[in-house]
DNA sequence: ACATGGATGCTT
DNA sequence: AGCATCCATGTC
C-alpha cells in the first residue's frame, strides 16, 4: 500500500491532517530535532488481512543524545561498536535498544550519515489503537496515562523491539508524522532522566503542562 | 526502597 | 573471561 494512502488513513482516524516530513527534516542538529519532534506523531501501522491496524499518538517528551562528546550518549565509546554504529546512519532511521535487560527504548537518528546523534522518545499522548496498546501493556494499565508515559512503556504499547532498528521512519511500519498546519506549543527544557553522566546538560524537552509526560 | 533482567563495553 | 554499568518499570 502506498505511503500516501496510509497517511490518509491515519489522518482520518486522528481527524487531523497529517503528513510525512521531508527527508531533510531529520538531518538537523540532534538538539533541534529533539525540540521539533515534540508535537509530532509516532505511529505503528500493521497490515493484517487487508485491514490496517494503527496505534500510537503525539510526542510530548524527548531527550537528545549527542555524539562522542556527550558522555551519556551510546556514541561515547572509544571505537565505533556493533551497537552504536547505527547512530552514524542517516537521520530518520530508528534505533531501538534494550534498557536494563527489561525494556526497550525507541530513538530517532538525527543528522546526516556519518554524524552521530539520536532523540529518545520518552512519552506519547495516546491517540490511536488504545485497545491494542492496552492489551500489549497488560495488567499495568489502570488509566490512559499508564500506556505511553515513559520510554519503555510506549515501546511495549506499540510493540517496538530491536527488530525495528534500522527502520526508515518515513517508510516502514513505524512512522513519524507531523501536522500539516502545526499548532504552536510551549516547550520546556531540563536535565535528562535516569543517566549518571553529563547530568548538568539540559537536553530533555517536553510540552508545557502536558498531562502525558513521564513522572 | 528494591528486585528484576540481559547485553554491552571496558578491563584483566 | 569477568565485571561494573546501564537513556526503566512495577511492586514492595
């Protein structure tokens, strides 16, 4: 099915006119992309017997992880390794890693090929496929807020795992979309969560007053 | 406050 | 080969 058709279907579900970003949207500096992605949308689209299954929502919280100069980034190794070489691929690629051996974390690669950087998606406002996401989250969902209010939670809700690493986020079952007519939102900035190094850097961004952010 | 959980990267 | 560390969550 053509991507344009898929985007139309999602727009119909959301009752909002959404579009695919241009490829160069993701080639921006990591910090800029982290800010731009707040207010954009993340969906997983699965085809089952001619049926299109859509789940996901609106990004309300992100964190920027920079290149080798950022001690908290997976790019901060002596050599490029099997895990972090994906950070050097072209912007708009998916990077999923396992956190504490338990949960998955979904990242959007930033910058052109050869330059490292990624944006961790930390929370979504759930908008589509609520039943599917609730099922995937299991018994841990007492309310909508519990679905996507953390990087591990949203991966579980959308069924994101390491097989999605390398996916093109403009042309795969994982899609980043944006509003054709963007609404202005206030963005706040603070230290990243759960890291032990470079804790002074304010590379976490979230929508002001959103009730869907983590903690 | 604490257990869970598995891979990664760095050091012997 | 061993080991400390790690971009979290749920329950205690």
